[in-house]
């Protein structure tokens, strides 16, 4: 039998534990919104304490969990991007060609095999540099890439072999010439040994440092003060529970090339007696059973954006099968508002990563330039919606 003083002690202990628990808002796939304290995450379920009592919610029923502590996210200056989709803020990076060590902000360091690191970007992104950098990330690289930032925010890529990374320099083998490139003059490095097209893991954890962790599984530790992240096989990380800003569950991504469009059409700049349906059959956007879209000047394609998706990602380049050289302007619109536009010339790859917000319609348009209609054909590489 438990004595009354002992009962009061247990009750006080439970009260203290609840005070330390993380206050959260949980949204389910059925549209239910729950407010309470996060008690723990175990066995693919979230335990929360509601006013009505404790409740266990399986992962498959959840959409998003958000912290109510109001922790401010800080956008990282240097970012390490991993194959599974994680993008983490780092204070410094070191590596020997086999292993990369990331010194994380306010968290334990993380050691990752070099072939699990897609890129390290040492500078903050900007409108002038994002399209080039994101475009290179979408491509399979045959060699490691050292990206130098020149005056006027111009990026200069060099291909070779990364031999090591120190806090202030990157060791680089450029056709037999060994260099120690100062990090202060670099945009970043992209590793050839990693897979640019890997599908993101289905659980996304945002922390208060501005990092996004794409993980295979999550669980709180025994004292429910830390969240254990299984990033990939053999790669584990732990963050304090009060650093968790949000957790999202998703199916990863949707490739638009294999999705049904709302509308797809082709328009000429001159009068034509051809049936519009016949023109669309030959010149409207097509996927050719691949993950890419082929689009000619004058084509547009529209997709519906379902709730829960947060980003539209991909890259655009001139189609390699186009026999004539022509420039084309590609525009991306969300709910009728232009969010991205670039002129695509010969030999260029330009990437995009567009926040979707509350948008429900997405349109890709290819406009001809004043150099004629011939050769205005582009390839949209793996356009995809991410949750």
C-alpha cells in the first residue's frame, strides 16, 4: 500500500514531468487539431497529454506536430546537404575524403560517410546564385565540384577530386595539381559519389537552429528530453526536445511528370489553320515515360497542388535533342502569380526551390524569345512537390 505522503511525492513528480514536457499542436490526416504536452515518441506512435487524458497517435494518422514554445529559427550561413534530403546548419566542416564531420550549432557533432553527403554550401543563398547552385545539385556529377564565387556574385565551377576539408580550406586535386582553396572564396562543394536523385526520407524534423532533418525513424529517449533521429542506416543523431520546432510525416514527394495535369496546351505566335488538339498532341508538354518534362516554346502545363506540400523543386535546361539553338524563357506561377522566371540559353542548367505556401495551382510556361521559334525546347528535370 502507498502511503499518503508517498502518493503526494509521486503526484509532484508527475506534475514536474508534465511541466517539462513539450507543449505541442498536432494535426492529423483527418483534419483533427489537438493541443497538449508531448510525453514521448515510441513504437511509431506519438504520446500526448490532453485535457481529457493521455492519447497515443500512430504515425500513419499524423500530418504535422508543431512546438508551441515559440523558438525562433535561425537561417544557417553554412549548410550541409545529405543524400536523404537533410539540410543542416553547420559552424564548421572537416573531412579526409572518407568521412565528413559536421560541427552543428548547439548540438553534438555529426560524422557522415562522404558518399552520404551531397554538398556543403559555405555561403548564404541569393537570387543571383541560387539558380546555378540548385541546377548543379539536380545533376549527376561525374567528378567532385569546387564552386568558386567571383566578383559580381558569379559562380565558377571546377571539376576534380576533393581530397579533404579543413575549417578554413578545401583540399582539391585539379587534374594533378593539388590546391588548398580558401573557404572564404568558395560558394561550396558538391560531391560526385553521392546520388542527386535519392528520394527524401518520409519524416522531416525542423529544429530551432534552422536545420531540416530528413529521417527514417524518430523516438524520444528514456527521460523524454531528447529526440533520437535515425538519418540512414548506421547514422544516428540526437537533439534536445526543446529544440524541436516541428515534425512532419509525408509520403516523400510527387513527381509531376507522372502525375495527371489539370491543363496542358500549346500556342503558336502566328495564325494557324491546324486543329488546336492536333497541335497539343505534337507540341504540348510530354514526359516520354521519364521523370522529366519536355516543353516547347509556347507550351504551358498546370497542376493541382494538394494540401501538405511545402516546396516545388527541380531544374531546367535546353533539351539536348534540340537541333537548333534558341533561347526560351521559363516562368513558374502559383495561383496566377509569377514566382520564378529565367531565360534558358545553351549549356545552362538553372534550378529552383519554390515555397508553395497555400497555393493550390501551379503552372509552368515556356515563352519564346525574339530569336524565332526554332530550338525553343527545354527539359524540366524531375519537377516534384515535396512535403
